[in-house]
């Protein structure tokens, strides 16, 4: 994505950037206006600022000690969620860390308003924020947009889904005329295009991939399970890859708490993530997921939009997504930055057609198969143990004391028995015993066979009449003559 932005002539143009999630769209836009911001930071030429008429007087509740709010940012990035705002701030801060005088700040809900006003008074050149908090700071006078040169709407489709259209209209109305406007979206539905047309001029379309195109690094798998066996399917899937980080999607906040509590009681390191959690707790939960303290994060769609962890090899859809766009965003949490991943959908038996519609809407192909069985899980654990054993034998040598004891042990005991006992002790212990999840396809086949047998038993047995010979089989039609050969002569009297 970044290469596509740099190769095209994007200077001075409004951009509509669309690509698969995890392709580096945010840093790509940071590269677009980096040159302009560095000139401003170095004191070079810039657009003449337009002072707003009648600047407000200092307010002790609005302005920090030492003066009123700064003249305003030069670049504004609007995101739908707090987590995504913090993630974008960190990415841009990493991108501009060697540029003196170029500061990046974020304003989001759930944080201290007074601290954010102090940060705004430091006149950050780049500001990242959520729509609601940006409108609050604009209304209080702590944020002025009259010097703005670049504005970015990140994840525009999600902002409209969350009902931020009024806040976006308020922000767009306060933007100066001489500025560039960029829009970033993984999908481009009709309402997003209408929003882009309202504040962009002669926009240039930049595509890292075709909008809605499936990520080839993600493998999609569908398991058809009954509702009362859904939790067992989740557990078996996690047991098959015990060391992998997993993001488990549910529809309701209550489900996130309940499922996370059940997984934790079964020995999995799991925590919930939903919009009802305080900001401090959400931050701690996300940090624990990033650094590997917890392996399973049970999240709702809105709360998980800001998650950007490169190494998440597994995504499980405990509840089906609402539409194909939601499936794209959920699955995009894995397979990021060129890594491979798996997206597993758990479908009730009555929702198979809906799942097929979701896959077609998201333009992905999926494999349909049964849930991992206990035998498969134990065999995979044994195979992983043997792989690690061979790696250690090839790369490491045990201490001399261990070798000496091993020699004495082999002299006293049978070598095969010693190795087998050690392998049994080294066998990894599962968090809990796997569930016996009955494959619904096999269950349906059994019912179909039973119904067919019952119909055959009810049918009267018909016997052919005595003395009547079975009808002769019809002669096979003769093949047409080959090219160059003459067919049979026509019968006289026929046309």
C-alpha cells in the first residue's frame, strides 16, 4: 500500500485509499503529507494561516495554566474508536520520531479532558481523535481547525455504522477551504462514497488491492455445529493450536464476559474486551494480549476495530457477522503484515445458506469440515512434541552431568523403555479434555438413512407377473458417420 502511494503522483491531491486490512494504509498517508509537515517543522514556507474572527478570550476551565490553547494542528486524523486512535498515534509517532518539532497527540473518550487540553495547548502538529471528543474540544474552544492543511477519515465505513454522521458533518463544516482531504476504508459501500463526495475535490483513487478483495493470506474454514455444542467447538479449536494467539468474536457484551469467564475456568488465558469496560481496563487488556500475557481475547465488533496485533494467527467467529463487510473486518485481524492466518466460522445448522451468502458477499472461498476431534488434538500435540524434540537434539547438547546420568540409566534399564517413559512425561498437558462434538453432517446422513429405510419398509413389495418376460433393452443409437465417410442411403419414399 505504501509503495502504491509513493509511486503515484499524489502530491496536492485528495486521496481515496482502499485496501485489505493490515496493509499499512495509515503509514501510507503519513508518507503523503510528511514532506509538507517537515517543511513546517523546519520553519519553511507554508500556507498563510487564516486567523478566525474574534479569537476567544482565555478561559481558566479551557486553557491550561500559562496561556490559551495553541493555534491548532496541521494534520487531523479521525478514527471511529479509542483503540484505533491510539494505534494510529503510535504509528505516526514512530514515523515522525526523528523530525524535530513534529509532535503527535491523541484525544479520545474515556480519558482526562483537562490533560487533553494541556496537550492541545502544546500545539501538536498532528492530532488523532474520535469524532465525539473532537467535537467536544471544538465546542469548548480548546481546538481550532483554521490552520489545518490535511484531514484524514480512517475506517470511514465503520464511523458511519457507529452513527457518527452528525459529528462528522460538524467537523467538516469547520474545516478551512484550502486543505487536502483523504479517506481510508477497507470497503467502499455507497454511503462511504457519498460522504467522500461531500468534502473531497477531484479525489484520486489509490488501491493496494481491489475493494472487497479477499486477503490471500487468510484461510477461511466453516464448522457446522449445533448451538449447544458451540462452546465445545471453540475449546477444541483452541486446543488444536494451544500456543497461538486467538481473537474470538461474539455479538453481545454479555457474551464476551461469559465466554471469557468459561474459558478462564477451563484453563485458558482469556479476557473480554467490550465497550462497557473503562478505558484503563481496556488498555490493560489490549496490552496483555499484545505482549502474550493472555492468548485469547473475546471481543465484540466495535471494541475489536482498533486491534492491530501483527501476530494473531487465529480468528474465531463465535457468532456470525452481520454482513460481508463485517466478515472482512473481523477476518482482517489475522493475516496482517504478510503473515498467514485462519478465520473459522461456527455456523448453526439452520444458517448454512446465510453463511454461503456471507462468503459470497466478502468474495472469499471457505473449506467446510468437521470440528477437530479429540483424537486429532492429541495426535497434533504428540506431533508438536516430536518436532521440538528433534530440534533440540539437532541444536543443543545437554550438560555433562546429564550425559553421565543418561549413560548410567541406559546401562541399568532398557533404552526403548527409558525413552518411551520420558516422552510420556514430556507430553504437554491440555488445558482441559477435548469435547466430543458430533459432526452435524454425519448426524443428518444418519437421519436421512433412517427415513429412507422407513419408507422402503412401508412400501409394498411388487412382484413381476408370472410367465411375463422382462422387456428387451432398447438398441443403442448408432454414432454419426465420421467426417469424410458417407452415411447410409436414404430409404425410398422419404425426404
